[in-house]
């Protein structure tokens, strides 16, 4: 994200994080060009009216550099100059003040395994049933059979939400939750615990950083899909 307005950068960064995207920010065009070449992002969000090097100059420089020319650039600006943006190679155009539903639709084009539901459960049948219901509800699903496997997946791609069993081999749900919350840029990812365990008071204390705790056998799969949507949107 390249924008000289700190308030706009903060708003968009928080929105992107809620949507499961990581975000790197630059406050001017020169820094943005340097960062784009260093990190090769999945997409670039670019303001137009910036001091020094403006957005049109940045867009031109990006499209003339073979190393970054294929990275899609979305113009995010108060100026309604879509024709100019398209002629210079912009992939899309979002007007300020940003309408978040429209922005979500634009960013959905750039999703990969990031932003998925990470289902963590050692029972293969349970994972299969959860995947079937969640994909029917238009979620992308990634599976892990234990907490250790889930941590490795989460380190590679920030999940949009975690659906977590507690009683698993190798690393249980309590251990996963503690380690997951300590990972960079993972502390605010929603975690929904789905367990058949009869929770003690001590168990509930250890689950304080979870966003919701649901009971297997009590919560229907349809209700679960609705609950996940509500947690993420909240």
C-alpha cells in the first residue's frame, strides 16, 4: 500500500488484516517503488495525489520495470480518472472514500491460500464434513491434523479464521492456541474452538484468547458456518 495519508493507511491495513491479508505500507512513491522491488507483493494499492513522486509516475515506473510489471496495481484515490489508470496498466480502480464492500470484491481477486479457514482436527471424517459444509458456504478451507501441522501452515499463510479441536496428538489445541497467538501478525486472527471435551474452569481460562467456544454434537454444521461468518465479520 502506497499512500501518504497515515489515517488512510491505518484504515486500509486494519481492513486487510481482517480479510486475511498481510500488508506492507509506504508513505511516498519513492519508498513504495523500493519496497515493491524488494518484497514482490501479490498486489499494490496506490494513491495518486502524493507529494514528490505522484501515483501516475509510480504506476509508470512499475509497468516499465520487468521485475514488477506483472504485479497488479489498484488505484485508490479521490480522482475519477479510470481511463487514464487503465491506459497506464492499472488492474482496477477504487474511489475514496472507500466503500468497503466494493474494496472487498476487488481484493478477493488476489486471494491464495491466505484468508482460508484453517480446520485443525485429528479426525479425518470430521475434517471432511467441515470442509464440505464450509466450501458450500464459499469458504476456502485448509486442513491440519494436529496443532504442530497447523502452526506450520499458519506460518506460511495468515488464515482468515481458525476452527480448532482441542484433543489431538503431537500438539493439542491448547498448545496450538498459545503458540499461534505469539506468532507475528496472527494475534488478531479469530479462533473458534469446536470440541467434545467437557471443559473445566481451568480449561476455559486457557481458552481466553479464543473468540468462541462451541460444543461438538450440540452445534449443527449449518449453525457453525453461520457462526464463523459472524465471528469474522465482527
